[in-house]
């Protein structure tokens, strides 16, 4: 048996042993958004209210009278929907519903949706950067994702500093500059969710948990340790303060080793010793020498937190990559965003 045939059989075996639940979360690449979106209408038969993508079973009647079931996947899940007013009880099994989106290029009767029109006439926007298309009576979307209008407590009176849960300020409050090398761009173009940690519900390493605009919660463990909870895949990091110069660092790990210090109202963090091969969910490669420099700057009235990271890795980028984001001290409990099976 030649080596190519052996490789083929190994790949075939891999496809056979991967459980179907591992592919319940999908890459957006299978939906060709360069094409105009289409409508898909039918009777809602089941709702899978879960992260990272809520799914629906839809009974559709074909032109010849035959019935088929489509799987419809929303662009987001409960964690992103709830702050925008999109709730589980709006989707009533047995009622007619119309979705807007794209047919999958990979799977039969699979549909990615950004908008849904309910039988009641209410439109639900299922993507936090999308807008309503059918109705002025709607919830969700770009406008509802801006949180500056939310009620913010008297943060000066509370005097919690950074040690609380922080909520993303919403659409438009993030910048990103990821100057991939030509080689990295080519690798990302070949991305296949079959082999992706995130699409197969495996928690990623740094800096992937910091890429999505989700909750950040800070907990003071002691004078030398800060616990940082990032909502993506319920990630827990530890920031080590007052580290002696002669201290032996730990072995490399997926989340790396984070050392921090304060300069005024700004927490500076440097993370090294990252043993994780990818920079992002599309499996852009990163080296073991990658460095992640982060700053969290607290406003004078303690109501706002400005975040910035700089990722330095010549394998991935032509120059240092940056991301900035604004968080607000809205009194909401810390929310996670990973894989779960709520129905």
C-alpha cells in the first residue's frame, strides 16, 4: 500500500470516529456571504438554545408537497442575544417562522441565519452586527448592541476598581489590526472546521480567549494574584504580580504565564510561555515565542475599562498585531460563551 493510500485511509477513519456532536458548531466559511441572502420559511419544531450558536429545526414544505427538516443555525447564542433583548420564549414551537441567511456549501439542508421573522410579527436579529430587514418591531442587532445607554451604577460609590465583571460596550467599540503574513493568509484560506479546536468544542489557548468581545471579570485573590475570567469557553487566567526577578517560570501551557504590574490606573500584563499553536479560530499558526502584551486602563470614575493587546510573533504577522476594546461597569453577572447542550 503506497503512502498516499495509507494517508487516505487514516483520514477516512478519522471522519468515521469523530462523533456527530463534535460538528454541532460550524465555521461561517460554509455560508457564502458574497451572495445575496435568501429566505427560508416553515414551522418551528425544535429550539436548541445554546452557545456558541443557537440552532432551530424547521419543517419546510417543498413545492411538490413533500416535507423536509432543515437545521438553521443563528450567528450567535444566548450570551450575545440576552443583552440585546432576544429571549428563548420568543421562539414558539409549532408556529410559522421565516429566516434570512445562506445555505451551507458543506452540508445538506443546513442554513445560517442573521434574521428571523416570528408569527407574531416580531423580528429577531440573530447577529449583533446586523440590522432588521422586515419590520420596525424588532429586537437585537447593531443598535441594541450598543450599551452606553444602559444604566451604570454609581461606580465611585461602589469603589470596586477593576475587581468586578466588565461588559463589552457594544458595536463600534473595538478596533483590530491583524497584519497576517502571506503564508498565514494562505493557511487561513485553507481552514477546515473539522480540525478546529473551537468548532469541535475544545477550549483554545492564548490569545484566542481574548479575541471575542465578551465579559471580563477580575477577582483579587491576594496581593500577588489576580484571577481574570474571560467569557470565551469559561477561560480562567491568573495574573502574577510582584514576581521576583530570580523566580523560575512554570512550564509552557496553553494559556501561558502572565506577569502583571500597575502603573497608576493601568494594569499591564505580559504573557509568554504559550504552548498553543494557533492565534485565531481559523487556525493561523503562532510560534512558541509569541508574546502578548495587554493593558487595562480604568477610568477616573471607575465606570469604563479600556483594553488593548499587542501580539508579537514574526511567524504570524508582518508587524505587531493589536486589538482595542471598551468595557463598561454594567451590573450584570459574568456570562460565559462556549459549548453547551441546553435545549
